C-alpha cells in the first residue's frame, strides 16, 4: 500500500542497527550540511550527539542507540503491536527524533515517507511493557541487549498506542 508520498515502506533484511541507520543517509534532504559536514557516518554522528549530551562512555552510547534503532524499526514494521521502552533506551529514541533531518530520513526510508509521531503520555506505565517489548523484538530476530530492557522493565515508557502512526 503506497503512502501519500507514493513511497513503499522498506522492510529490513538485516538486523544490524548500524547498517540500518547508515542506510538512511541518501534519504536525508533537509539541513544536509549540518548532518554531513563532519564526514561522519550517521551512526557515528548519533553516538557523538549522545556523548555530547549525556554522561556515558561510548560503549553505553552504542548499546543505547542500537537498541533504540531496534525499537524504532520494530514499531515501524509492526504498527499494530504496542511497544514501549524504558528510560535508558528512550534516550536513544529521543536522540533519533531530535535530530529531525535524520528522523525524517528514517521515516522516508523505512516508513514509506509517512511521519512517525512521538506523542507520550505524562505518566510512565508500570505494567511490564518494556520487558514484553524486549521479548517481542527478540522474537523478531533482533539481538537485544537484555540488560538495557530489564533495568527499566517495570518502569516503562509513557508512549501512546492510540495515536495514529505513533510509537
């Protein structure tokens, strides 16, 4: 089914978050100088932004970003499945959303050009959704970081599955 923009959503065959994110580069059309002037890959750019804005080492930034990409792809490819992240992985999800040229590129590449909204509730959920999301992603072939999903397992994201095309 084509979107209003006439693009078909792309289903990834790879489960490598770095490859998935780097494949977005040709789909970035806004603020390209800002995004590409460093000469970094998109993966390295998002890691650098995480390290700039959060107190963590590179290994943790890579773990968080990788699981955020897994979550975003899971929510795009399974819009009828309610998924949510904990506080740690959500740092990476927000990084992707806040880098709007990259977020639009993700939407163009993987969501058929349709914008994927972020419309959280105020209150966090405490129903184990984070653990169920980790299990769901694992069942879809993603190599999740179980420690990141378990640490916030009962204190889940406040994401709303009732908003059309939101995560």
